[in-house]
């Protein structure tokens, strides 16, 4: 058996208070056959390892459990890495220039795909196909909004998808139209998934999906991520993940997945979708792949986003409008009840303060009908949350799955403007959730936001901007301590998915990250300047930016 001791380090275990007055700070860990053997002071770790262990001097670096991204979209993240990146564009002119440059770089491309544009970058007007037609009239253009809840396309793309005056709006979505009923080039919520994403998926090959996933895994490992919860799984993506396991005997890191369920308008069809997910879960669990891949539950997107005014609020937006939930409660309850009865964890996308109330109504209904579950259901995002909702979450044991990168001050201007009142200053109430004892998990929601966990951690610690650090922070009284944030990024994310990982504990997989920066240092800005030194999965170094001494 191979044993390696990593010493001369500051070791964060995510096991609770890192030391009591009578304990030494852990400065070493031992790994044997892919598992943590011991963690603690160097002398104790050497004694546990016994003679003959290899030793690696980490030069005083910081060691933590590998980050588990509690909410991501692996396939679309991998795809996004090959798209035109528009998040840094601050005007319509810059967006169009980036698209024209992409066309010039690849003039034979059959489509131009972009991602990350912000509504306020376009200006006062809503985006239209005509804006894109002005510079790219002859090639279909598909642009995912930064929040991935809407798509902006040109006329060639509308024609390619077959969208015309008679194309119906799907349940929970909208094809934006002018006063004459003609599609204007914006597709919101399920109209985006049913038309844009479904069409693009139809022209993607299985090999394309595998390449996208390979890109996502490589990028994540390079940033210190050793696990992820995918929040939009479907059969095609699952097949690609299983193909990687067939090819390599494993995934680059373990993945938990929630199948995405959208309202079909037919209860029979929606219940059949739940049965399908339960059957897939059993198939994966019995396949021998469950060490790397597991189906945890189902994902319901209950609302849209505040930026597009598609998230239901208790009071209207600044322009007087409001939104309806994507899933009506009457349609949702029997489907959620069946999923809960099947032992599937419910993950509910709820951004508006009215929607998170609805999500808890669902949890209470399921508990009343099926009994209180041992599994912990989740609410995703929680950008605007009522105080009474937080109290209900604590009482019900519902996990708050949140993404600090979504409140980077650089992307909040439009978010605050469309709310227009005191709600613009009470968003993302991390401190209230912590004080109430609500379990918390932190992720990035990549590709809707940057995937790098050190940037995510910086925002959690400061409320400041990782995109433009010169901006003032958004309500820094909400921020996490380093221990709170690191625990929510590791053990909290593992707990949210019902696994033991995310900790440096004897007997668990040796998934850990080595950093050149100490997150407990007084100035967190160093997190934006440093990269990950090395990433380990099951004791194996899977990313190394620099060497360490043996």
C-alpha cells in the first residue's frame, strides 16, 4: 500500500472548529490508496502512517478539501467555453463588435454562438433580432443571456428554428413579439429551452457532448474543484458522462445530478418523467458507476430571474409588472409529491421572494402526504427572500443553495434598477440564513457566472466584485467568515447532496486542493491574484500549476 504524507502546511478540514485551546492546528495529512489516512500535527500523522511513507513538503501552503460546486451545469459550461464570451461587453456596440470578430475568425462557421450578455449592456431597449441582423444577417446567431434564462437570436436563427407568427408560446415561456405578432428575437424561460436549446441540442453529436464535458472537467480541476452537483441533467448528458466512465474507468471527479423537469401541460406526462428519473437512478446505482456518478433528485425551475422581471415577487417590479410561476402550484404539487415519494431530492429554482414561499408550500405538502423525509430538499438561488421564508426554511430543514458570484456588484445594476425600492438593498441575505440556522451550500451556477471558486470565495468574504474590484461592495454586513464560507463550499455542498465528502477526514476520499493563498489572511484580495497550486482527486494529482518539494 502506497502512503504519502503532505506536511508543512496549514490544513483546513471543514470538520467544524479547526482547533480548540488544547489542540494544535493541523499541519499535515497522510493519504493511502486514495483515502485520507490521518490529519493533524505532523508527528501524529507520521505515527499513523508508519515507516516507509513518502513525504511531500508543501512549503507552508494552505490545504483544504476540494471545492464541491453545489450548483452547476456541466454540459452547458463546457459548451460555453467554446462560445463568444460577452459578459465583459458594456454596450451594444461592444457586443456586436465581438460577434463580428468571431465571424471573421471563423467565416465558415454554420452558426455564431455567444454567452454572458447583460441586459443593461444592450441599453434601454429590449434586444431584438434587427440589432443582430445589422451586422450578421446571413448566419444564425444564438446568444445566451448571462442568467441562461433567455436567448437573443437573429432573423436567420428564427428561420432556422422554424419560429413564425403562428409558433405557440410553451407553458412557462414567451416568444417576444411586436405589435403585429412577429417574433422580435427574444425567447424567455421555457421558450428558450424548448426552442433554442432543443434545436441546438439536435445538431450536437454525442462526441461533441463528450468534448464539452472534457473541457468543463479540465477547467474545474484547474480551479480546485473536485466534485459537482449538476442541476440540468437529461438522458443525452447522462449518456455522455457514462461514455467517459467507459473510456477512462472513472470521471475526473464525482458528480451528483438532478434531472431537469419542465411542465409539459400533461400531468400524466409529468408523472411519467418522474418515474423515468427514478428508473435511471436505480440503473446508475446498480451499474458500478455510482462511485463517480449518482442521480440525487429532480430540479424544478419555478421562476425566471429578476433581471428580466420573470421572477414572481410579493410586490410588483419598478415598472408595475409582475410574473407568474413557471410551474403552477396545482400542476406542481402532484409531481413533486411523486418525486418525494420515490426518494428523489427536490431542488427548486426560486429567485423571487414570492417563489421561495411557493417552494416551501411544496415541501410542507410533501411532508404532510409522505412523511418528513430523511433527505434534505433544496431551494436554489434565493436572491430576494422574505424574513418569514427564512424562518420556515430553518424549521423544515431546507438547504439554501446560493451563489455569491450572482451578487457581484458588477452585475447588479440592472437587478437593482428593476426592483427599484428597498428590495434592491436587501438581496442575498446570507447573514439572516446563517443566523436562523438554515443549512447552506455555495456554488457558481456556471456558466451563468464565472466558475472559479476563489472568485466566488472572495465575494462571499467581502461582498465586493471579482470582475471590477474597484466597485464598492454590496452590503458587506452579510459576508461570511473564512471558516463559514469554506465550509459551505465544501462540507456544506456535500451535505446538500447527501454525501460525506467535502471534508478531510480519515476514511474519506483524498480529494483536496493546495493553495498559495491563505483565505484566513486579513486581506482577501489575494484570492483574485493567485491560482491553485495543485488539485487531488482520490489521492491522485490531477492538476499541478507548480512543483512542490519532496
